[in-house]
């Protein structure tokens, strides 16, 4: 099979091996197990044209080497960079730890770990709906079945991977293995994606607070899911969830905040992490749990219950 290659250079500290370890323990999205222990292989429908593509990523000095199953223009190159948070200059992130000793301790523990994102905001949004009131394991199986039924199979590294289907494939889809309400939400998200509302370009063109508010207006999306889509879907580097009890509990313990500290106290704390609020939040959660538990939202607002 013909492959096409390119290189992505990291600006600032980056540890691809740690990113790979993160993906190995993250059931939210499909990737082949790294048979050689150093390659990330996955398939997805590119935002730029919604066509399936297979991707292999290996670490290289100062960045990564990427091979794709079809020619990769600027759009796909940008998407792969976003997935690994290599589309952001991270040189300033390490400096935050000099002013914040608590964050600095985590950075020394896991130097170069950057957020690993969903293959697209569309896929992140569907995961946010699928996993509500469900375990990570059950949700990952349902998501995989949807990919196998409605998605295309792409051979990557000699093995087939079912890419999660593009929005048009789920517009009228039934039998997703989800409750009727969730299936209706997925169809609504498909319409929003085709209207351009669930793209990286659109979401990152807005101020974070504006993007979060817009996302909360989509079917089945509440505060937790909105943050997941913006931060781990679109890869926005400087957003902070407004109300995420799991993250707040980690920060409360790390910084000795009062048990009844209001959300505004956490927002003030996060203000010192600008312009990397998303990265710092990711690091706290990844370090506290080994893997970010993106399947267990705790807010119980309509359309975003756990």
C-alpha cells in the first residue's frame, strides 16, 4: 500500500512516548496496540473532507514522523498536529511551573506530556453522548460497533481499523445500540457537524467562553460535554471547564482549597495558567488518574447526565 509521509516539529517540550502510553490506556477512541511499542496507528474521517484516512505516527527527534494512507494536504497535517497538541507552541508552558510550584512538580514528573485529543470534535461529541450514564468500557464497545457498522475500514500497519463514521452516515441511522433519546442526540450532532458547528476551525475561532456556550446549545451537550468537545476534541489550549467536580477535587487536594470553595475559586486559580489552562488541567487529571476519566461527567444538567 502506498503511504505518504511528513514530519511535525514540536515547539517546546514534547514526549511522544508518554502520549503513546496515554493512548494505550484510553478506551474512548480506537487505535491499534503498538506492536513495536513506539507507533501510534489509527483511522478517522478527516474534518477537511470527511473521507477516511489511516495514520501511523512514530517519535522523532524534536517531533514526530507521520505516514498516511492518502496524500495529506495542509488540512490533514493540521488535524494530526492538533490530535497530539503539536499545533501549539508549548515553550511557555514549562515556564508556568516556575511560578506555580504545584504545577511545576507535575511537569517534572511527566515532562513533555501534552493533551492527546479525539480524532475530531465530531467524534468527541458523539463519545460524550454515548458515555452518558454508562461505563467507559460499555461505551467504548458501543462506539466500536457503530464504527464497524457505519464506518469505513482502513488498513493501517497491515491491520484493518474501522474509522468512526462521518456525520452524513449517521444523519438517519438507527439501531446504534443506544436509547432512543441518545440516538436522536447523535442525529442532531450530525446535523450540527455538517453545518460546520463541530469543526476545529469554527470552535477555535471563538473565545473559549463563547465556544462553550454555543456547544451547550447542541443536542445532549451539557457543561461537562461542552468542555470535553472544546478541549479534547478541538484541542483548544486555553479553556477551563466551568464546573467539573472531578477536576475540582484534584485541585482542591493539590492546592489545599476549602471543601466548599466555589467554582470562581478554581477559575481564579486557573487564570494563572493562561494561555495553557487546558494543558494544565489535562496534566492534573492525567497524573492523578493515570488516564483522564473522560467517561464520567458528574454534572447532572439536562442532556448531560452521567
